[in-house]
C-alpha cells in the first residue's frame, strides 16, 4: 500500500471476522507459548466458519484474543493473515479505522 506505515494501533485486531490459521502459524504460536501443537489447538482455536480449517478464538469483546493494552501479545509469532494486512487483504472501511492509512 502506497504510504502505509503501520502504527500498531490495534484497530485491525478489532475488525469483525476471523483469523484463519495456517499450519505454519500453529507451529509458530505453539512454540511461542511453549506448548505442543495439540495443546495450542485445544486452548486457542476453533473450527473456521466455513468448517475448512482452524481460526483463533475471539476475545470477549470480539477483538483478537492476543490484543492487549500494549498491542499484539504475539507480535514475534503473529499469524500470516495478520502480517498480510493491508497489503494482501483489507476490510471495506479499513482506511477509516487504521491509523497507518492516514
């Protein structure tokens, strides 16, 4: 995206939807938390809406479960979908909610 500089505001972590996990994401996140892949899947994932893979559980407020007051708890191991925003996917109103787009 031309001129996009992520400000790590966390607004993209609050976009309604789901964070799909690739197998490589599960490996990285399990390692990050010091868990086996099986343990990680049991604690932090659910079946995706289309029942074709796994997605992160949602936080109580609908935001990502890893969003904290200090930003992304798993920045070093964040899922591909998160790393790809907004260069490979966006939300129709992402420019209005994303501090990096201004």
